[in-house]
């Protein structure tokens, strides 16, 4: 005879298995349950706790109070009694490589801050949150210190990971939003999950893209032979659904400056999708962009490209625009981050190269 849990219909959307850690830039997963027909009325906090491994009653109640739990699409209180057929959805924090977060006095480039949210312009070579091999010096270490200065009573039981709701790669620069209250975290997490957040990136890619604009739709999953990389699977059998819209900003003969708008938020999405269409990001060493992929065989050209690699010693990708609905006021907020100095420098070099080539 099946036990109650076995009879329960469970759907996990965007959940991360052990070998699929960090396959999404969003840091919450949506756990969906259907209450069984024979279920006796039970307090929703007890009912959900029995179905989520490792969650404490206190943490769950804090989450329910903040709005992370809905029943039939509506936020409920912890004492709500379950009914047969109820659709229960809980937004749960995903952190497969969880490590203790130590607050550190790190200088943060805070673009905007109020009582509910904080928008930060992240520099290159900074990991967003602690994990294996990066226990200190991350953006979140600095955020924890900053928030505890304002509210010494704050802890991760109340505000998981000190308000982190999405992430960007270590060497990607640009905008990231964090929540300062559990209610704001719930509101923002739902926006990211529902893909209503506006995220626009600027990237320098190898090659001359033929079209002025286009859409790349291909699932993304771990590379089959290199577990540190991700790969595109256009047939849609493997991995997670991913859509990237791109538009040409400027052409430089052998490289192209593009803007990319994410419809989904998979890890390395832009890097993987652009490589998939034959336009690897400039100096993206993980995906082969740190060597000459387009151009001439002349020594002078090789020297020029080496100088470009030196000017921008990282993957040329910047999170330039971030737009979302404010969790408290409901007002749409949009932020822009200018290109960092290293990307400006490499773009100027390519622009000058194109001009000199045309003048010959």
C-alpha cells in the first residue's frame, strides 16, 4: 500500500539535482504539491514541513509569513487547514554548495538602496556567494556585513542568504538586485521565476553576425564530457529551456558588439547560446574565446588581438540593464550600468582597428 507521500503528486520546477548545481542564475526553486483526496484537514505549515527535507518549522513559518507559500494561487497563513485538491506552491531557497556566511567589510558599489531592496554594480573577478573554493571575499560576504550594520538582529533564518535572489558569473560585471526583507525576497523571487524581470547584457563576440537581431532557443545543460562547461541542446530533450534575444550594436569586422536580453536565466546562458550560433564571447577562456577565432594570419593582427586580451582580461560580458517591480510600492524600477573601463578599452581598440582597416 502506498504511503501518503507516495500518493502525493509532486512537481518540482527548476529544482537542482546534485550533479546540476547552479544550472540557473535564479536561486529559488518552485516546489508544487497537490493535496491528496483522502487527506484530513491539517495545518499547512505541518503538512509542507513533512514534504520538504531538512526545512525547520521556524524557517518555514518565516517563509509563509513572508509570502513564499501560496495555496491555489493565494498567500495563506501558517494555520490554514489543507483541503483535498489544494494546489500548494512553496518558493524554496536552492543552495547545493551551502557554506557558512561570514560578514566581511567589503566595499560595495551600491547603485540604489531603500528599506526593501538594494541594487549593486558588481565588479569583475568577484564571486556572488560563498561556495567550494570561494569562502570569503564574495559579494554576499560584503552584503551581510552591510545589512548587519543596519540591523544587528538580522540572520539567515529570517532572510535566507541575506536577500540573494539571483546571481551572475564571477567575471561578468554589472547589476544585481538583493532583497532587504523576507517579504521583498519573496516578491523578487517570484518575478525572477516568472521571467518578468528585465535583464539586458552587453557582450563582445567573435565574428561578424549576419543578422541585425535574432532569437536563440536551445536547452542548456552540463556539457557531456566537460562538467565545468554547459552546452546547448536545440532538440530540447536534454537540460533546461532557455531563450536569448540578441541585437547588433556595432560591427568591427572580426568581432561584433551585441545586446542580449534574457527571457530565461540559466547559468552561462549568453556564453553558451552565442557559442552555439558560432559567435563565442571575446576572451571567454572557458568556451574557447581566448584565442583568435576570426581574422587574418598576420603577426601584426595576432599582436593586436593579444593587446585586446590584455585590455580586457576576462570574458567581455556586462549586465547593463536591470528592471523589476518594486516589492513594496509596485512601481517599475529600471537601472543602467555604464560599460566598465576594460570593456570600453577593448571596444575602442576594435573600433580603431576597423577605422584603420577601412582607410587602407
